[in-house]
C-alpha cells in the first residue's frame, strides 16, 4: 500500500491545514488526489479566490502557494472531526485567522468545508468545496488579542464552543461570534 492510500480522512484534512497554514505545498500530494477538484463560494468582498480549480497542481497553487504569498501567521481550525477513518463525505465548519504580508491587517473568517474522499485504491481528497461565509478585516494594531486567542485554541481541531468561550471582545469580531454560536449545534463533538 502506498502512502496515498494509507491516509485517513482526519490525516488528509490535518495535512491540508498544515500545508496551507505553513506554506508547504509539497504536503498537498499526500492529502489530495492528482485529479482533485476545488469549488469555492466566497460570500464576502474582504478576500478573493477563484470559484474553482482542477488538478493537484492548480489547487496547490490557489490554496497554498498564492495564499502563502499574501498571508502569514495563518491558523485554521476545523470545528469538528470525522467520526470514521474513511467516510466518502465529511462536512465541517472552519475558523481561520491570518495577517496580510503587506500592511499587517488581520483577517478572521469562517465558513464550511465539504470534503469528498476517494475510495478503494486512493482515499485522498477528490473534491473540496469551500464556502466562505464571513471574513472580518481588522487593522494590524488589533492583531495581538486575536493571535493570542488563536494560540490558546486546540489546533487544528477545535469546537465552536471552545472557540466562542475565548473570543476577544472586539466589536469587529461580532459576525464571527454570531457564526460560531449559530453553528454550535450543527457540528459533532471533537473527540
């Protein structure tokens, strides 16, 4: 069995998060199949992404390389984890924080991931749909409490409740807190 077939859903998702957050494109081939697909629905003007990409190389360029060229201090949290090693499909909420390389503005966002995994010979990610619901932009001066918040959350698996209990009391983060509270009951507990 080669490395790509041995990966389970939790490891594939964790590997993707590590690749994206640490700008390590070489990790993507472990998590994603060569013929993978990406769909993106961005419901905010605070950040832009293409609506789709096809193939490992193009998806890596969009989600890791180009993203890493623009942002640092990235922390992504999946707000539930798969309850099976090899589900064909898994949907979860996510939370992310990052600083812009240019100017240092802080972005905090949340939305949904829909993961579709291969079966049989290759169980890596075949398709990822990312729905970006909210993206808040704060000035660089506001980074410290946000980065401290992200530093205390369990990474990369966190619950909505855990994320909510320590969210900084910053008015600009109210849309994030509202999303987390609204989605609190829609996720399975973190194991």
